[in-house]
C-alpha cells in the first residue's frame, strides 16, 4: 500500500492514514493519505519560519524557474491530474481537466509576476530627500483550502505566496488530499528549498486549530464556510495577524422580460447545477420577472431533464455526484425544508441510483419561492435552486441585493440600460451579464462583499495586496 505522506521541512513523513474515497463509486479507494498531528503542524510552522529569511531574499529568476517548471508539469499531466480530481471530488472528467489547466495557467502567470516585481520612486515634499516605496513578503503564510476546487484554489494561493517570497504551511480539505499532494510533490521536485512549502493533511479540528493557535503565522488565507472563516478571523486578532477570507454565497441570477430565453436558460443551468452546484459562485436564487416567468421555468425544466447525472469518469455524464454522504444529507434536508416552507418542487429532488454506489442527486428546481425562505437565504451548496417571481427590474435588483452575501451576481437582459445599471448597483464583488455567475478568469481579481469575503482580493496582480507588506524608505541625498 502506497502512503502519500506529509511534507515537513523537505522530508516526506507520516504513517497514520485515511482513505480517499471516490464519491462516484464508494467501493474505490483513490489513495491513502497521511494524517498530520498538531505536533506535525507545529513542526511545519517552525520549518517555514526557519526557511523564510533565505527564501524571502531569493532571486527572481529562481522563483520564476520553479513556478514555470510547476506550470509546465501540471499542464503536461492535465489528463492524469484531471482524472484524479474527478475521482476524489466528483466533478466530471472534462471539468477536472479544465480546472487542472487553470491551475497550470495560475502558476504560469505568477512565474511571470516574479519577473515583474517592482516598487515606486516618489518625489519627497522636502528638498534633497528620495522616497522609495517597495513591497516585501509578509512571512509564514497559512493556507487552508476547501474541497470543491481541489487544485485551482490551492494554486491561486500557493503560487502568489511563493512568487512574492513567502513560506507556506498548507492544509487542504480532508476530503480531497490527492490533488493537494500532487501539487506539493511537483513543487518539491521543481527545486523549492526545504521548509519553504510544507504540507500538513488532516482534520481541521487538529491541524487547522494548531495553525490558528500559532503566533508564528504572519497571515492566513482561507476559503471555506462562513462559520470557520469567522473563527480564522477571531483567532488572528490577538496576534495582529493578517487574514484573507473567501466564504459563502447565495448568488442571484436575474432574468428580465427582454432576455434572450436560450441565453438565460443556459446561464441559469450552468450557474446553478453544473459542478453539482458545489461552487461558491453558483446561483441558487433565480429571480425572474413575471412577463417571462412561465416560459423560463418551462424551458429550464426541459433543460434540466437533459442533464445526465452519473459517474464523473463517464463520457456521457454532465453532472457528477455530491462530494460525500454528509453533503448529500444536507442537500436533501434543504429540499424538505423548501417543501415545508411552501415552495413548489417543479423538477427533480430525487436521490438517484447508478451502477456504482455513490452520492447522486437529481438537479432540483423550486418555483414560487420567496426571498425570506431558508432555501433563499442559506447556502445549500448542492444542485438545488429556487425561482423567485418579481414584478419588474427594480424589484429584481432589490431582491438580488437582499442577502447577507455578496460574492457573484448575474443578469440576463438585452437592455443596455438595465445591464449598465445592474453592473453598477449589484452588491457583489463580481457581476455577470448574460453569463453564468460561476466562471472567472485566472488573471483578474476574485472576491466578494459582505459575509462572502474579507480582505484583499485573490488572483491576478491584486494578490500582492495580501501576500506582501509595503515599506516606505527615505534617503537624504
């Protein structure tokens, strides 16, 4: 039996393991992965702290070469790594390969950024004094990632952290250690000095807590639930530690009377149901004006009937399984809540049986929902969406913004006036016009407002706002 171990101070260690189970076929063990202890996490933090002085002053060509080599290997192995992703998380193979390609693009982007590190020379208000403004690495960064994007999210945190000269302690989600281990293995073989990148797989209550309790982490970047994000924030305050949070969403997708019906239906189906609805940018609130409401619901139901739910590795599958039994139960509980609240179950809602044992759920659509129902307020994180009927654009915008979250927001319309107004007035970090609410580029900022996000944006050149600190230096000429 091969054990995929933790990487601490350049050494692969760990004997205690857990099984990585395929949600499309629970009889299949994807691999055996080490479980780190609290002491392991402390050793990883100490190793990262010891490695920081040298790595933070490393040359830009060294960082560029390691990041570029990593990007090239990920891309060359996209089919293999995409299949691993599909097997451990449940995304269909095409999506798994697509996410792997995105991870390669992210490392390639930050390989380039390593050669573009720059500061400013600013005239002083006083004579004969020079002013330089530079960015320096923050220190040891704790990285905690979720299970729904097991290779892309680690990539968009690890790549900038290394690019800007930080060292890392990385804890991936316990459900999806495979892609995390693969990325770390690639980076390790690409030439990272020992201690610069440390992998500690294991339970959040053990490994994650040890990271939160450490005064030696200069920053923590976290993607996951709102509740855990609040714990990350609270634990950071006593240490005056920088923290970056990407959390939940309850993203609206507005469909106006003037929308192109085909465009609206395809965007809504993609937003709410593909990737099994397990995206923080997924749209589970579909807000539809009354003139197009009935035609839209009918067309969307027909579209959902064509979605084939099955084994993620099958070429005929459009939507794979829910990630595990716990998540399936949560989704089913919310379907029952929606029925009890008075929403109409217009399509789906059934747990499905397939040739292999897995966590298969039919895409589920509610109609006649209101924005005060729990299914409209709380993040379900599954292939479950609700249609809310509204009178006009003004009511649609008000309902769209009436949420504690603010990650992504979308609208289907052929009106330039309404599209322009919506882009300016939607209370979200990202706005889509005639596009799914899920799906963003790797080189532009990612993040939201309100309970969805806190701190600087992720991705693109904006990543330097979290992973660096600004220094202003004065020199008497």
